[in-house]
C-alpha cells in the first residue's frame, strides 16, 4: 500500500505531509481493500499541504469514503446537490452507461437541474441547453470514479466499481427518484428513436431502440 501510494502521488505530481500520509495509511489498515486505498488516494489529492491533520477527513469504510466524496462534490462551492445528484442518478440508472452528449441532453431537459443552473447563472442562456463547461467541470471531478466502455454506440461512461454504483443508488435513487430517472431516460431514447413523434421510428438510432424497452 505504501509503495502504491508513492507511485500514485508521483504520477499525480503531488506530495503529502508526514502526518497526512500516516493518517491515510492508518485508515487503510482498518479497511485493507484495494478500492478503499484508491478512494483514499483520490480524497488525499484534495488536501493542501498546510491543512491540519484533523481537517483531512476520510470516510470510515467504503460507504463512508464514497459519501465523503459525494458530499464534497455536492457542496455549493463545488457543483451543488442538484447537478451532482441528478448526474449520478442518471449514470446509475442507465443500463450500460451513457455518452457525454446523452448526459448533457438529459441534464438540459431536467427541470430541476435547469432551474438550479439559472439560479446560479449570471446571464440568461440564449437557449435551453446546459453549457458544456458545466458538465465538463463535474466530469473532471468524477473521472477517477468512472470508466469508459467501448461499444458500437461509441464510448459510454459508467462507474468502474459496483460498490460505488450501489452506494450512489442508495443515496439518490430511492423510491420515486428511481422511477423519475427511468422516465427521463425513456423519454430521451424515445425522442432519439422517434424524433417526429409520429410512431414512424425513423430516428436511425439502434441504441435508442435497444434502450427504450428497458427504461
């Protein structure tokens, strides 16, 4: 674990203070799983050299450290709860991942996300389209937890570990939230498969036709 941590820090061109490093490795000894070590490292990359050890928070166990990462992303100083919860919810609800343009389209049509974006924006957007930079900033922070799945439909994003997927589902897809997420995905794929809404299914999207029945 120490060698792996040193390698990761070197590749990321980051260092930890002695006390910070000790705290991280002590946490790993209490939960000696490879995925926990990886998530510990990702959290540690957000620590600053002058941060006191007690301020370098790590979650207890897998659920705890995943929750820590989610809470950090949901902070209003970062991306806010609405954007994060809906983005993660769609990724968890998808059958085999989502393309970046699909995520942008889903978020742009999501009334809650759009209202949240407008409340934060300094100017009214010219059209109902979430700026790519909003998703790009979130994607950059989510990237350590995602993997790209190559398919005939292009590269699709999904969570690289089942426990991350399951924990996010527990937090954001309980009860009606899951139903609403499936409904949004169904509407998205229906538009792609039948863009003229005339039952002619001339959208030329094999992916949409495959995904629509599932959702």
